[in-house]
């Protein structure tokens, strides 16, 4: 392996000792003077990229392959913009190409209009962080897992603040038993309880942070993501703050996403807290940990059963029998409706982009034109 490849491998370069192939090789051949780098920070004014652990530099924004007017007016699709974790080609301190992504963590953006918001790219593991205080919320963890599981990455639930006197780790594990159960064709989600300030406790995450892998921290503000990141780094790199006593919420001390190379050879992406978790419309409820409810739904008398008051509803029968938690069913129904709404918005957006796509609205005759 050449020294440049060794330097890139230290920040997650996926080609370990072999030349890039497929679309990666094609993109690099189209820009023979450019060099690969990774986006390690994303700001409104531009990006910070790196081609080695100790060599980061700013690049101009918007990137060269995006026309400035289009970028400013939001005409560039979100998935065509670089995000932390992306691999790009850089030439003369400008990004000239975005290399294909192996994975992308995203959510539906807030607001009435359909839009996807990318959180991080090219990750292998998602650490869903939740505190064992007022922050603990199985339903929120369920939503995170729905967004993550369909991306082909491995989620891990990390329960922080296990050192608190009132922390009941076993009760939390029991409350998450159904949430982290195996999805459709998948394995159960690991649950790890840690004291985020204690290196010996955090060492339990080592199996998920192998050299060359990239993990991203997600969770609400105040869950302990930045504290966990600092402990994994072995130094205070990320700013931390106190949480409010009344609701255990933080004050958004992390204001931007950042990729941090860890001493053990893995990379960690820290992210600001997220309060709203909207599906993108691309998720599948069965893959999101609801395979058992989906299987019960298949036993209902009516194929279009809404699991409300219909006769012969196997899902409601399971709730009445005590084999299905009513709160979990309520979250399933909310997510089902939210996912259906997002799927419809996504289909409409795709139809607008390609009028020939199935379901595209018929074009109306313009001025001076007449229907025959």
C-alpha cells in the first residue's frame, strides 16, 4: 500500500490495498489531476475536507460541479450535495466530483414540503445514543431504527448515564426488548449501557469501532453524544454542556457535524441533536423492527384492516391478550401513516422530475394549445 493510500485508510478509505473499481475508478479517471479527500466538516459557508488524519483544509462552496445560482436557490437535489463522510475529488482546493456513496443516513426534513436531509454518508455503524434519565424514550429509539435499518448499516443502541443512581439498566433493556428484536431477515440490535465519561466503560463499544470503519452518533440533544465522542478520542475535542433538570434536554452544544479519526483506527461522526424524526418514504416497517406486527396484520380478517375497530383484527387481539404492547402498536400506527404520507410525497416529487414516470400527472395544454 502506498503512503497516500495509508493516509486515506486512516480516515476510512474503503479500498484497502487495491485500486478503486467500478464507478469510483470511472470518476477518478475523469479527473486525473484531482486527489481523493473526505468531508470532515460541513458549514453554511463551505466544507472542510481531509486527505490524512492531520491534514484538513477548507474548500470553496458551492462546489465546482454545482452552479452557484442553482445551489443558492435550492435547485440541486439534497443527495447531490456533499455531506460529512462523503468522499470527493479535490483539485486546486475545489471539489470537482462527488464519489458514489456506500450508504447514507437521512431523514425527512421539517416543513410541509417534501425534502430529504442527509445526516452522514459512507458509514458502517449507527450509534443511537439515549440517556438513562428523562431522555430515555423507546418510541424515539424505534423511529431511529426505522430510519437506519433500511440503509444496510448496523445500528447499536447506546444507553448513556448508566452511572446515575436512578439508572435501571435492566428495566431499560426490558422496555427495549421488542424494539430491538430482529427485523425482517436481520439480527437483533445490540444494546450497550455505558458511563460516557469512563474510558473503561466505553471500551464496550470497541467491537463496533474496528479500524477502517466509520460510525455516526445520533440522538437527542443532551443524550451524551459529545461526551462519548470525547472519551473515545481520549481528549476534549467536542464542546459539552449541562442538561435541563426538568426534561433532561441539552442546549445544542454541537452545532455542526464533524468526522473525528479515533486512536483505534475507526472514524466517528458527531452530529447535533435531532428532535424531529420524519421518515423519507423509502423505509419499510418490517425492516424497521415491526416484522412481528406486520406478520399479525397478515392474519387480520380484512386485507385493508386499519387495526382500529374492525372485526377479526389479529393485531388488536394480540394487544388484548397482552402479547403486544399497546404503546408500541400506537407508534407503529403513527409511523405507518407518516411513512404512507412520505411515500406519496416522494412519488409526486419523482413524477415531477420525470413526467414519464408512473403516476405522473397529465400535462395540461399551455396558452394557445388545444386538446384534440
